[in-house]
């Protein structure tokens, strides 16, 4: 698998119904069994290419963590342009939430 070569579709960013449908499809199909995978990619001008062993569960965890990163960016945008109240933990990594709770005690 190669994230750099994934299919990109601008409509996902602009068509709410399409995005919701894709999220439902992902939710319905995410519970697959673990299997070994190879992750391919490169940096910059392809002078640093790599192929590493990974697995389905590891990539699901990566995508979850990356989603939190995007949620943090969404949080910044919302707070800059509106007064919408966002839950305190929205866009915050679970390890940071755990750390904050430990510090508060």
C-alpha cells in the first residue's frame, strides 16, 4: 500500500452527502482481520524511497491518530471564525488527555 498514490477526490471536501456516505462505508468495513502489509513511499524528489513491513491494525491506529491531527486543525478554524463551543478534548491526542488527567490529581 502507498498513501502517496491513494485516489484523491476533491468532492469529498465539498460534498457533505458523499463524505457521509464514505464514512458510513468505512465504518461498515473497518472490522477486518489483521494481516501483514507492506507500506511503500518516498520523501522529497523520490531520492529516499522506502518499503516497510506493517499490518492492517497498525495502519488503522495510524489513521486514527492522523484523524485527531485533522480534528485539531478543524478546532483552530472553528474557534477563529465562530463562537461555537467545542468539547475540550476534541482534537487532542488520547495520551495528552490521560496526561492532563494525571496532572490534575
